[in-house]
C-alpha cells in the first residue's frame, strides 16, 4: 500500500527533489547540495510517507505551509468524495482506497523546488523578525 502511494508521489514529483530516508520515513526532499542552509542540517522535505501503528500518514509540507495550497487541497479532497483525516500536515489513511490518488499527485506536482524554497525562506525570515 505504501508502495502505491510512493509511486504516485514519484510520478508527480517536480524536478529537483530527491527520494531520501529521514527520521525513519520515506521523504521527498530538496537535497542539501541545492540548499544546505537548513535549521537542523537535514534536507527540507516537501513530503514524507510513514507507516504508524494504527494508520499510514502522508506528510505534505507544502499543504501545511501555504494557505492557498491548503485551501485548494481541502476543496479538491472534498470533491473526491473521500473523507479527509488530516492534522496540520499529515493525511492519515488506513487503506489505499481512503486516498484520492489523483489529488495527492496534484498536490505533489503543485510545488516546484524554487517555490518551496521561497516559502521556506519567507517563513524563516518571518520567524527571525518575531524574535
């Protein structure tokens, strides 16, 4: 089941991201060779995929960090007729049928590396100003 979601992510992953193991999860990241200046010295993850005890989770950091993407995602998910079980960035699912794979693919394809880095840098700048 995780493999099917992984294939959808890889099919829609914009150029410049890489598949990577991070914190025990399969992650799709901006490589450190492209952007080494991260707060924790780990690559920035666009998305991560994990198998938890009671469910699987797809973490979509572009949905979490960008309000327009979040609004689009929740609307597209609702239009799919599937029930969205979501935290701040994680979409929880127990069966592959719980996910609208087309919407997941579109969410991944929606954010280029350049856009993701611009969003990250804006958030980081805002956090520094708030200190």
